[in-house]
């Protein structure tokens, strides 16, 4: 079975962000780092969500590399696009539309149908990303590598990127970091 990357990470910083975590100016740097990592890991597939920033960049890179892409959305694409894609600086809406269209055509969009207003929804989506990656790896946890795209520091309690890394380690997956700075 081929290696599967399960990915979670930072969204692009809001225009008024007090602490920079993923500046829009660093998109190309992160794109290059993700491409290098996915190649080095021998990835054949990528499982992640599709928020602006880490997710959409990784999905775009994976498409360029010819990897299978599995997108996990916590709820319907339309409200997700509004709350997690186009609400930050950058032209993310068009990229989201293209990727969702291409991935849906292959049957690889998973919509969890969770509550749009519940903060626990995104934690559940992270768990589902790991489940999907394990499924793509044929149930072989040794074929899954978790990729965390962030600035390298926790935001504290409720940091979903840190929680993703912790959950991946608990499942026995190696965790690789791609820095956004």
C-alpha cells in the first residue's frame, strides 16, 4: 500500500490578526515545503479538509503531483466556503471551487453533516481526516504520516492543529511539521 498523508494546519491569518501564524505573504514558501515533504514521504494520497491556507495549498500541490485527494468537510460546501475559505485575505474561493469540483468528480469528498454552529465540529472533522487516511492506507497505520502545517507553537487550549498532531501520535502515526513562517 502507498503512503497516505493526513494533514491539518493553520488558515491564513485574518487581516487584523494580533499574532501572525500564517501570513498570506508566506503561501509560496509553504507550497514549496509541502511539495518537498509529500515527495520525500512517497505520498500517493492526501486526506484533509479544504479551508483557506494549509488545506487548500496542500490539495493544490497534491493535484499537481497526481496524488489522490480525499477532502473531509464538516458540513455542506456552501457554508464551509463562507466560514472557512473566503473569510480571510487572498483569493481562496476560486481555488476551493476548482478543487471541490475535481475531487467530487472522483467521489472523494466526504461531508460529515455536522452542526455548523458547534465548535466541536472541527475537532470531529480532524478525527475523520485521520480515519479517512487510515482507510486509504488499507487500514495499515504504518502507511499514514500526519502533516501539521503551522508556526510551530500551540495557541493554547483549543488549538485544533496541536490536537490533530496529538491524536495522530496517539494512533501511532509519525508527525511531520511544515512551518508557515
